[in-house]
C-alpha cells in the first residue's frame, strides 16, 4: 500500500493549519494581510529542503499537485453560472475597456522588461544565463504558481536546470509583494485621501484580520442544489470538475498522438501543450457547461460551491508551490532572480498605481487594488486587498475586473503560444528566437501605451512626477 500522496497531503495540510494559527495570533501577519497559505508554505519550504530528505520523503509530489490543482482551479471558474447583474449603460462598457487595457498592460510590461533584464544580464555578467528566465517574472507575478510550474517544467528538458524552482520562487515573491505592498498602498491611500472618507471611517472601526470569524458570526458561502439522499452537492460539483478534467486529458492525449507523426517537432509542441493544460481545461469546462445549459439543469450549479473548491485549490497550490522549491537548484540563479523580482516590484508597485490613477474614470483606488493583487499573485489576492476598504464589495471593482479578465486572456493567448521561443533559442542555439519574443513583447507594450493614451485622454501624462493622480477641485 502506497501512502506517499496521503503523507504529502497531510504535511501540506499541517502547513496550512500552522499558517492559519500564526495568522490568528500574530498581529504583524494580520496587519500585512499575509495569507495563511504563504505562512504555512514557508514552513513547508524548510521542511522539504532540510527535514524531508532525512526521512526519505521527496517533494516531487508537490510539483504534480500544483500542476493538477491549477487546472482544477480554472475548471471551477469556467463552470460558474455567469452573473446577470451586469449594468448595461455606458459606464459599464467604459470600465470594461479600461480594465482590459490596464490588465493587458501588466502582461506586456512584465514580459518585455523581464526579457530585457535577461538580455542585459546575458550581455554583461551572466553570458550563459538561460534566455527564458525573464519570462518567469510574468509567469510568477501575473499568472501565478500553477502556470509558473507547468510552463517552466518543459524548459528543464531544454536546458533550464531547476527551472520549476525559479518559477515557483518568482510566484512566492509575487505573493509577498502583493501582500506587503498592498497594505502599504492601502495605508498611503488612507493617509493621502485616495480612499473616500466614509470608507476610511469604516476601516478604522474594524478589527485586524485574524483570519477567522468571531464566535457566532457566519457568512454565506454556498447553497445546496441536490438532495443528499441521492448525491451530496459538493460531490456533484467535484464530479463535474473531474469529468471536465478527464475531457481535457482526452483532448490532449489525442492531440499528442496526432503530433507524434511529426517526429521531434511534434514532441516539442506536445510538451508545450501539456504545459498549458489549463487552457484546455477551461475549454473542456466550457463544453461541459454548455451541455448542462442545453439540458436545462444549469440551476443545479452553485457558484458559491465552485468558489469554495477554487479557494481550496488556491490555498493548496500556494502552500505546495513554496514547499516544491528546491533551494539547491535556486541557489544557482539567486542573482538573476533578485534582479527580476526588483523589476517586478518596480512595475507593479510604482508603474501600475501610476497609470491606474489616470486610466480609470471612477473608483480608481479600488480598481487599482484588484489589479495590483492579481498582477502580483492571483485573483483571491486582489479580492483580499479590496475587501480591506470595500468589505461588502459595494463598488463594482471586483465584478468589472472579472468580466474584463476573460477578454484579456484572448488577447494574450499569442504570448502563451510563443512562450517557449526563448527556451528554444537556447536548445537550438538560435538567438533569433529570443529576439523574436522580445520583439513580440515590445509590440504588446507599445499597443498598451497607445491604448492607455486613448483611454486616459488628457490625464494620460498629466503631472508625470505625481505617483497618484487626483483631479483638481
């Protein structure tokens, strides 16, 4: 009987519980909104690097866990029933366009400046640096640990030793930047009047976030849509997710067989597609959702239950991604990793708030917090920051971001398709492939600059030296 998976899941669970306990007791962790998963993840990092090898426990399982949980998370989001409360007036359309441009900009800027920093390092003091390392910045910050792991995994076969550890380390750095940087931005917003006075008063009356509700306090999270005598509601939703995942696997397995006729090139393409399995997972979930809709049983889908499953996936992913980092492998890249983290901090903590205050026409600070949280971690990070100043989500910031993010994914899909070009430039000794990707990301950045100027209008470059732009009264 093999208990390896159960043992590793138990260790990850212990890390989560330890993180939740420390978050509930340590005021500093509450003040900076450090998620329990990150706190517990650091304990897992040290456990799997120093203690686990002594007892014969390997961290390989954690990498697989991160990969599969990412796909499950995307399926859970794609199965949701669409909201029906979206405004139909011009303000909704305007905020949609502004959000698309703002989110699009983070993809373009993080990709371009990550590769540009890599080019500078290769031309100066690290000539043998793996060219694709610059893309771990957007993979870790903008996309998150699941994508950072799944996309860098094929790069290890192309010569990037310890690539997954670098990708996961960038994701961890992004989460920390989002948590600490987000609280700093909130404090600045309160002190300098970027947050409305009415919300500041509510904020001052609230207690620090311990991570747990008070005794007797409850919040609605999900509802029952089935009779437990037949099938439990949670079981029903999990079954839908696993069928969707099975469909995704079947599609990729068939594509892999067909690509096998192309020889070596087909094998490389197949490896790339398995690395972006989350795209196929979303597509398969969309198919399952259409079947449910056409059979008129979509009322059995509960978004709250899917949110809980997604939350579980995110918590386990964050904790496991930290535990899966190999400090030995990471030690060979600590200088470029530090440089890329600094570049990421500059883009997200300074450039992002600067253009957010100018491009949005309403709720600028609230929209910036959601954008900042997701540009450094995941959507739950952005929502947790927004909840500090907008606990009941009374502003449309979260809803509008969710609508826009789907469209952005369509626009950035070419970036994902070409994400392996820098890695191929190394394995095939063809620098032109690296510069091709650099050029593509430059085009994305230029498109963002033009779109930003159009959307922001006269505010676009007004008061260039001002970190946060406010209209003169």
